[in-house]
C-alpha cells in the first residue's frame, strides 16, 4: 500500500422528480403486452363461425372423455339451432343437465345445415369410439364452415 490515503468519494445522487427513460419504456412495454393479451382473448362481439366450432369441439372432447371415465355411453345430438349431450341411465337416454355437457344454442345467427335431416346423433361408447362419423356445415353472415368429427371424436373444420 502506498502512503497515500485513498478517499472514496460517495456518489452524490441528485434527487430528481420523475422517471428515467428506461423506466418509462419498460412501463410502456408492459402496458402494450397486457393490452395485446386482452385484445387477443376478447371474443368478437359479432361472433365468428370458427368460435362456435371451437366451443363445439371442446365439448365433444369432454363428452368422449366422460364416456371413457364413467364407462357408459354418451350421445351427441346436433340440430340446426343447438347441440347437446345425453347419457344412458336405467336403460334409456336422458339429457345431461349439468356441467359443460348441457345443451347449447349456436351463438347469434349461426345455424347448422344438416342436409335433409333435422337432427344428427352420434354415440360414444365406453372406450370413446363414436358409432359413426359426423359431418355438417355451420353458417353465419355469409360465412360457412364444414365441420367433421371422426370416429375418435376429433373435430376439424374447413371450407
């Protein structure tokens, strides 16, 4: 060590009111991310046919899983204005009246086009296999999507 005394000068910080540019940029970035998240998760107030398909697909998946878990058949029915589910109990079919598998109307002006039939019906057995594939169209405001469900309950859509 040298004979010189080292003088550590404490850093004097000016107390300034306000935020630094970096702090402001971080806050703006956070607000931007949060608002983008909100906008992307908001439902379209006019509704879209693809949103109906997504909700339908989720409920079909739940119905298939219910048939497997409970070990009893679950049926899906589709009409032009709604769809719903039934379970087999005491030798007969009864509508499911609670949870995600209650009957649901298609949103807004959406309608299912079933061809010559007024109602389609598919049954999932206790291993989750449908007794037949399902195919129909959903239409709304000039937009139309073809909806298909395979024997494993997978729902797909396209023009």
